[in-house]
């Protein structure tokens, strides 16, 4: 996957379209990622005991990688990720300004 943990992304599709956030976790097997404050849904939980009181709880759902785009830290624009291979080192670059990510 071209997006890594800690990258700043923008949502390009879905109910949260246009929101920006930082990647908290990546699930490569499912090709999804978790973003802080994005993809939140409500879950009605039944009371179980004193630790779990129940009620309506906000939960975060992972977002498909296909519906996000990377924000370049240099030019602050939505961009694709490219790679530059030099002497065995593989570096991610911005396709718009060609700066290292």
C-alpha cells in the first residue's frame, strides 16, 4: 500500500468527502485504513455490567484505501504517490511537486 501510518489524507468519496485526517492504523489484507474522526457510526449497545453501561456508542469504521488520497506535506495538495529508486533505496515522492514524502 502506498499510504502509511501517520500520513495526512483527504477523503475523496462517501459521506465524509472533503474531510482531512491522519492515518491511525492500516489493514493491508482488507485494503482499508482507520482515520481519526472519520468513518464514525453509532452502535446501540445493551447494558452488560457496571463496566459496560450500554447506550448509544460512537465507533470508528475503517475506510477503503480507494476512497482516500494523500496530501503532500510540501505543496499541501491532493496527490498520487510515486517512487524513486536510487542505489537500493526506495523513496516515496509527490507526483505534483516531486518532493520526498
